[in-house]
C-alpha cells in the first residue's frame, strides 16, 4: 500500500467496467474518494459464442487506459490497483490470452474471481451494511442472493450461521438471450424462469426450508435501483422494501421495454437491458420464502473487496467470517449424518495442538482455519462406507461447496482428509501429486496433526477434554486430566503418530 493508504478496486463484469478509489484509514475503516464506470458488453460475447471478441478486448483496453489516467491523477500506481473479473471472464475460453493482453498493455494484474469468492466478498459487504440494524438477520433463517449478468450467487443462513452457499448459472444476460430465442417476452419469461427457479429452489429446500426464511437480502444493481423507487432507508448503507411493495413494483415494470426503463426509471441503457429479468428472478425467489421485507445493501463486490483489504486478521468481522466457514462445513457434515460430537471434539484438539506448535509447524491463521475445516469433516466419508471412509471423505469434499473456501484450498482440505488415516502419500496418488510442492507440505503437516487429534478420541467418547502440551528435546508429551481409562487413545496414538514424527521429528507420548 502507498504512503497515503490509497487503494483502487477495478471490476471487469459482464455488463461493464467499474472503479472504486478509497483511502484505508486503519483496521476496518475506509473512505471512498472516487468512483467511475463504463458499459462494456463482455457478457453478450461470452454467453453467445463462448469467447471474448477482438472488439470487446479493444473496448476494454480503451476503458482501462482511461481509468489508468484517473488513477495516476490520484497518485495510484498499477501495483496499488486490485483488478478482478467475474462470471463473463470466468467462462470465456480465451480468458488467459485476454488477461495476458491486459497485463501487457496496462500493467494491471487481473485475477478471475470464482463463485465461492464472490459469495465471500458479498457476505463481507452485506455484514458491513447491515451492522446491528437488523436483529432478525441473526435470530432467524436468512437468504442472501445476488443476480449477476452470468450467474446468481446464493447463501442460506440458519439463525445467522452459514448453512449453504451456491453459485448458479442463472444471470440476466443469459435469461435475456433465452427470451430472445423464445416465443416472446411475456410467455417465455414465465415458462423459462419458473422452470429455472424451481430447479434451483428444489436444491435449496434440501438444505433449508425456504418457507421459513424470514430475511431476504439481495445485493446487485437491479435491487439497488428498485430500492430507490420502492424502498426506504434502513441506514446509510442499506435500504428495505416491504414484501407487497416489491411485488407491486415488479408487476408495474414487468412489461416495460428497455427504452421505458431508461425513460421512466432513469436507468442507464446498459443496466436497463437486464433490469426486468433481474427483478423477476428476485420476485420468484422471494415468493418461495416467508420474508416480510426485501433488504438491499447498497454495496457491490468492489466494496466487499475493499472491506477485505481494510480488515485486520484479528478484527471482529474477520473472526465472524471464519466462524461462518466452519458453520458451512458443519452444515455439510450434517447433510451426510456425521458424528458431530466426535468431529467437533477432534477439531478442538487439533486447534490445541496447532496453537501449541506454532513455532514448530510455521502455519498461519488461514491454514489453521483449513485444518479446523478438515477436522470437522474428517469422518464425513462414513456416510458412504466406514471401510475406506478417508477416501470417500476426500471425494465428497472435493465435489462440494463450502462457503468462503476457494477450490485450491478445498483440494488441500480434501487431501488432508484422505491422509488422516491409512498409508501416507505415494507417487501414484494423483490428487496429492497434482498439488504444488508447498501445498503437499501443508497436507502432510495438517494430516499429521489431525491423526494425533483423531487418535485422542479413538473411542468417540470425548474423554480427553483438558489437554496440555510439554515440549522436550525429542518428545512431545500430551498431558491429560481426569483419570479416565485412555487405553483406546493410547492404542490409537501408537497407530497414528508415526506421520507426525516423520514430519516434525517429535515422538508423541500420552500421559
């Protein structure tokens, strides 16, 4: 960060390129100094042909060069600009060449945000905007949804705790294209949208009864525009629309043309094209819930990214975010009927070991979170079969979504689960060998700690509650209290502590 703590977040989206310039004023505090946006129809290219056209690339470069001049006037170099791209670039076949051309021409290093990361940034923004002004969000079931050009991001929270997070291939540009190919807006909207929403809500209802959702939170430009016409202010970062008022607004604009949206609602043409599909999708989702109001945070993925930059590791918002990741992992475990008491206890023992061995293992707080997640889910594979459950668990986690965890971290966690028992990795283990060297080292460190923690609850009885660790020259002594029979745990440790000794050089002794 530069000496003035100025940063910029530049988002390349499906319908345009948008810039946010801010000053970081300390942990968790920031002020927006400037913003700008230009329409660029990247989504039209990608969702029609699967690729970004030469014309769109050149148009993007013109906009980016203009923004670079604006950034220079603020004294912000390319290194201080965080450039992100969402669904359009995510699915483009020629995205790598597009990213390289941007870097060569502008000096910007662009990163493509996956659906999980979009959910994470959206959650940070929503959490910031709501603050404590909506107690029902934390007490009852909630749904957070954002309709984008190429995808819809959805999160379900059960009494404030993350239950599920999904990125669904349903966006306003995709909807508009389907409608153009159909039998006409009024007829095709109804049929296509109802079918798409029904399929999605069918999945969501297996994770949470949507009829019991009491808070319906929706981010995105369409919802923000609707809140200006049909809502009221909750605080300076958030507006609310009463349920019936939202339905009335949706019905009012339902048959507007793009031109009528721009003329009657004052919406820019680039936003008006997807406005009605976006509102109708929100209406159909809202109908599935029992929410009395639509809550609209006046934030975007750019503010979410900015909040992430401003957060300290020990901030309350960051701690809350980490707890939501674990809540999402627990929700996944419950879906597969895991032994929750055992899994949570093993996770607790893992954290005791991790914190006592920081100087030995050298892992950071993010890796601590990954280990805790792996511990929570280490026995999830028993849903398929107890025999070989470590391999089944690896498969389940590799093919699941956990809120806040990108694919590369999920791959590490899945491998940790794979090696929490059984033989250590060998060169024929494709999922392990395909990791980067540093990632393979992490897997070995985490798996060795998890093996020890799992052995300490070999009987699934949670007898060892108070654990203290003593470091000796070549030995790690684990002291327990309570006078329980720990015969099973001693046997388990004999079987599972070898990897720990190989990785860290300490023999583990239980006393």
